C-alpha cells in the first residue's frame, strides 16, 4: 500500500503538515493507519481522520483519538489480527467479529516481536486462527444458515 510512505513523506518534508485526512471505505486502511500512527506522530502528526461513505451517509473517524483510546500495543495486535484472518491481499479465515472475540490482544501480543518466531509464538498464532474459525462456525450454527458476517 503506497499510502503509508506517501503520508510519511509529506510529514517529513512539510513542517506545516500536522493534520491528515484520508478518504477510504476500507477497514484494512483503518487498521494499517492505526498501526503506523505512532510513527506518524513521531514525524509531527497531531490529527488524522478517515473520511468514509458518500453523501448523507458519510462521516469522519478521528484515528488519532482511536489510537489514544486503543493504545499502541493493541493497534499493533489489531494489524496482526487483520493479517491473520484475511484482508484485501490475503485469504480470508474468519470475520472481524470472530477475530476480535478470539482474544488477539492476549494471544498475539508477542507474535512477530522480535522478528524471529519461536515455536511458542507459532503455536499461539495457530491456536488463535483455529479459535477464529471455530467462532465463525459456532455463530453460523446458532443462526442456522450460511451467512456472510462481514
């Protein structure tokens, strides 16, 4: 995604650039921006919004506030959760709802940190993905039909 280096370049090269607004209806963009928001803040960013929707059904999400409320650690885990369960460029395993219900903050906290994975990290990630998959199956069974939950 070229959006991240583009925002970074502007923050580095224009000292008056401290507020950014991105237009997107894609939740993957929100997750990625939240992941990089700490780096953007280090480059002088004060506020970042994402504009979504069209016409009367449009609005702005204050990503800078979401980042502060969720915390940098959870924003890192959220990206891992999103990549593991499927996003625009990876296969889909579950839904965002089932991914959050499977306790990613607890299970994926250490995944990929440091970059070399341990057997324990791999087992935890595998357990997490199984939990996500089982969560989707359970929800569909309760509803009694095949539904797309995203």
